[in-house]
């Protein structure tokens, strides 16, 4: 798991990249991606998680859906597996993801961790990658 310091360093570099004019940015190779963050899925116990648990496996793609009109969190990012809601990117972790989605950046997500645990915050980990 990425340390808080490493994440903030990456985020600072990321934000700095947006300050450069478009012509000054290097064009990365097609298909290149960078791990933005790995987070637990918040609310796993309240949605389809338990029902879908036997079908989930590490590396499977997840869909990220921006919920700007969410009444509890205006930066909400829903996490889905094959159209079923698993939960959300946690409120404390969703700032960079929601901002990138609002800018139209391409993000992808995969299941990074599965754990049998009574604590729902430890059940599913999602890796968010920024497609550069």
C-alpha cells in the first residue's frame, strides 16, 4: 500500500503537471498508466457486495461513476462491478479521483485486494489507475 507521504508527493507532482501549458507536456506512450491510489471500497456492506463476493477476483475491472449530485458528498465516486454497485471510493480518498474525472481524464479501476474479514473496510481494495 502506498504511504501517505508517497501519495502526497505523487499528488503534488500530478497537480504540478496541470499547471504546465499543454504544448510543454511530454506525450506519454499509448496505453501507459500510473497507479493513482489504492483504497478500500466504502459501504461494501450496504450494497451488492456480499451477494457478489463469490464472483469477485483480483485483477477484475471495476467501473468508476462520478456522482457530483450526491447529497452526502459532492466528490462522490461510485465503484461498480459489471453494473452492480459495490460502494464508493472513501470520502477522504476521493478528491484527486473526482477532480480528474471532472476534467475528463481517463481512469480505470481494478480489484486490487480481496480479504475475508468481518470488517467491511478490509473486504475489497480498489486500485485506481490514470491512463496517460
